[in-house]
C-alpha cells in the first residue's frame, strides 16, 4: 500500500506540473488584457502602460512568464495585478471564508442524501419513494439561483432572517456567543442552497446503487442465513454500494475552489469562488493561475484519497 501511495503521489506531482503548463498557456492566449494596462483607460499614458507591462513581465515570452509565476508562487512573493497584494494571502483569507460554507454544505449533502436514497430503495414504489423522486427531479430542474432568490424573499419578508454577507453590520464588537450565532444564521441559507442540488442528485445515485446491490445473490444468501434486515442492508448492501460514492467524494473536494461561485455571489459571501470570478473579470492572471493550480491539486488529492478508501471499503482491491 505504501509503495502504491508513493508511486501515485509522484505521478500526480508530474501531472500537476503539466497541468500548470497547459493552464498558463491557455489563460495567456485568451483575448483581453489585465484591467490595469487597459489601453482604453484615459488616465494611463502609453509610457505608463509600458512600465506596468515591463514590471509584470507581460511582454516576455510565455515560458519566461511561467518561470516568473512559478518562482514567485514558491517564494510567496506573487502579487495580484489588481491591487499589488500578495496572492497567497488573499487566497488564504478567502479560503477561511469558503471552508465553513463548503464543509456545512458537504455535511448536509451526505447526511441527508444517503438516508433518503436508502429509504427510497427499501420502499420502492411507495408514496415516500414517489414523493422523494418527484422532489429530487424538481430540485435538479429548478435553477439554483432562481430558488435562492425565492428563499431570500421568503426568509427576509416572513422571518426577518439575515441572508446577505457573513455577519450583521454593527455586531463586530458583540460578545463571542452573539457573534457565533450571527455567523451560523448567515451561513445557514447559502449552505443549504448549495447542498440542495447535491442532495437531489446524490440521493438518486444512492437509490439506484442500492436497488442494484439488494438484488445480488449474496444479499439473498445473507437473508437466507437468518441475518437481521439491518445487517443485510447496512453491513452487506450499503458497504458494497459505496464504491461509486467514494469516487464522487474525491471529485467534490475541488468544489472548495469554485463550486459555490453562484451562491457566493447571490449571498454576497466573500469566498474563493467569488475571488476567482472577480479575477477573471479583471484579467488578474496571478490569481486565476494560482486558483487553477490549487483546484488541480485538490482534484488530484481527491482522487488519491478515493483510491486509498477503495481498499478500506472493499478488501478485494488490496489484492
């Protein structure tokens, strides 16, 4: 197992470097210039624009620009084109904002989707199964931004619930408990809306996978041996149905970077997705490249975790 992990890490490091090459080339080949060197800006003279381009190495060949970006990223000296602030510091600040939202949404998705999917599979054709199926397809079909605006209107008008931003203005100097409760109130709706689509999709996967597993011969054998229904369903059935969801779990980790950009924009949540969106609008190449690099790294880490968890769930894979 250790040899497999070391080989996988080495392969992923090489792949990450290759991804950074490709993403760097594609981003710089896209049309448009950074906003700070926009020739249409009347406040900038041609000589000022040339000084800025020289300072940020924008006139150098792509491979030279890549070298400067990689050097500054490793040393921590990478600066944003937009405000000349350290890129890693800006991303870390937004990460601390995005992580609670991502964590709560992920917990809601997995803790609600599995019971719904398993219950639907065990009661196939029942009223519960039909209602959950209808609600899942409805949530998949309705755009998340539309449903978010509806929820904002209802929660604000009917319950006076805080929905915008991370905290209520004027409570900066409030007590610790008040600040914690205020933060929980603000994170509740965006996290729930972020999880809604995932719950609908994942519960359908769980139902389908459980129905396929419960029809296997070894499940009938387990029941014939006199095992309790809970043991048959949750120990033999659910464990063998987990493999596809381990893959999904690994692929959900990159969602920490940009998976909630729509909801972060709607709810004015200053997270990483919103940072990336603003960087794209302003052609802030250091921010875009660094976020893309971290997203690729998270994707590779997620697939590695999935590979390791395969062996934990299914002992046959160790062979």
